[in-house]
C-alpha cells in the first residue's frame, strides 16, 4: 500500500453525527475544464458510536441492482435508526456508472482489478486508493454490490472470499446468511487480489460482495433480494435498528480453474445449459457457430468440472476467451 496521500477531498466530515450528503472531489484537469473535478456522490449517516459500515455499488458501472437499492436506502434510512455509521457510495466508479459501462470511459480502468490503487494514477486508480487507504480504515465492515453487468447473468447470490482464517470466515458467513440471497458464492483458490474484497482483507476489515442478477437490467425480484439482504445485514451487524430476519442460502464454492467455461472460438454461441442446471465434467456446454462460413462444423465447448450453473453469458456473439458459463459446487461449512 502506498504511503502517499490521496488527492481526493470531500465536503463531508465523517466524524460528525447526522445525515450528510455531498461529493468526493477527484481532481480532473482536462481540456474543457482546467481546474475541474469528478464529483462522486457520498452519504454518511452517523449516530454516536457503534459499528461502521461502508456500502458501495457502481464499482462496475453497468451493474444496476446495487445502485438502485443504495439510492433508495440513502433516502430511507433515518439518522435515529442508526447506531454507529453507514457510509454509502452508490456510483463508486462514477465515470463508469454514468456511462453505464463496466470500465471507466476516461481511462479504461476496471475498478475491481485496480486495488490497492494509486493516489497519483488515473481516476480509477485514485478511487481504488481512496477506498482502500482512506475509507476502509474508517470502517469495520464493507459491502460492495455487483451483478453480472452487461455480459453475464447470475442466479442472485452473495460473494465472499474463502478465508483460511476460520474466525474471519465465520463472521463473513454470518453476514451472508443474514443477507439470505438464494445462493452464496465463496471464492477459493485463484481469487482476485486486485479486487475491493482483497483490499478489505489488506485493510483488516470484514467484507462481502454480491452477484445479484445482471444482463444490464434490474427486476423486481433482484431488487427485492438486494434491498432485503442489505437491510438484514445492517441489522445483523447492529448498525441499523430492527431485528434481522434469517433466511436460508445455499453456500457454494467457486474454483476458477474447474468452474469457468470459455469459448475457444469466435462466432455465435448456442447454449446447451441454463441457470440452475447441474453440469458434469465433459458435458457439452454449447456450440460456437460460424454464420460467415455456414458450411463449417460448429466448435463444441465442454464443461471442465462438475457443479451448478450459476452464471451465464448474455450476448450470443462470442470471441475466443469469452467466459460463457461458470459453475459452483456445494460447500460444507
Ligand atoms: Zn462487478
């Protein structure tokens, strides 16, 4: 982690009680605005001492479930119902979220592949650095909401790192059970070390994420799961008044090398499996067709492990190296 200071400032005071709304100011000197800044909305609701929670969405700009629900919660949560502090950023990578894109149109940055970031880097790196080095040391818990975005759709589930530290895993499992999404995905070996969850681990705080739907849309069902889940975790942690209502969730493990399925060719993908199917190693996952040379035999794609189909590519058009499915398998914890 860098010892250099962030250049991002904010017009709200995190140490003050009450509901404060405002912006992070990310200096951005460009042709049309020499002394300009990028304004990233931030809300802090504080009421005395207690657990401190960071809620973020729009880490990937084309994932809307979290952005909608955090926007609703900003307006719904009254200061009196809080014990401690809730910090909310619904459009964390603001340029990406404003453009409805996974990555920032300013610097092509994928925020969730940029941690721990760089205070002197491009805007996406500056945001990552601010979150890991400035915001995370101020909180005990971080919840970052994702979904499949434009290119994928998920069976809604929470997401966490499969920590080797048993005590930490137990705390995280308590939170994902409180969230109560239909599925819970634990990332095992090969989990990204440039993600916000990896940053939280470095910062020594408890963190969870979620994959709540996707396909560049929101539904009543996914928004309902998201809102209920976030409110329940806030209650479970003790920062929000009210009783957490336990729900069941299926805890699954994702192993990148076995569970991810890729297209080996460019063309049009004909899926042979749907979300919720049980796939077996070697089973046909789909066929890549070549309408530009329609007499050519399609290229088969096979599953490389056993598991439940929890994520599926949305666009039919594929390039070689596009992920078309990923699986997850039951975990006994
Ligand atoms: Zn995402």
